[in-house]
C-alpha cells in the first residue's frame, strides 16, 4: 500500500490528510482514492498535479509501500 497525501481542496473533499491505498501504479492508487472518497474528490483530482516522493509523476508510474503519492490541487490566493 502506498501512502497518499492530500493537500488543500483534495484534503477537504476526502475528509483526511493522508491514507494508505492499495495499487501497483499511481493510477491504481488514485482510482482507489476516488472509490473511497467519492465524486467531489474526483472533481478535485481532475485539476490536480500528482507527485510521487516529491517529484512530478505520471499515472503509469509504478509505486510500492515506501512511496508517497501527493495530490496537489491548484492554489489561489492574493
């Protein structure tokens, strides 16, 4: 299981800051997160960047139990 870290609106949509989700790739982990957290989270995910272990990632990237998948929604402010 990979650790998923949810920031800003992703955290708000999921109701948790982090979790552990089964998946062999980033895409599988994210699909598991959508199944767990629902459609509001899915909408946030559509506009978010995904990083693994502090580096930009693709959904095809393999992940394991020591990896952290971070969901980084766009941030606005002034």
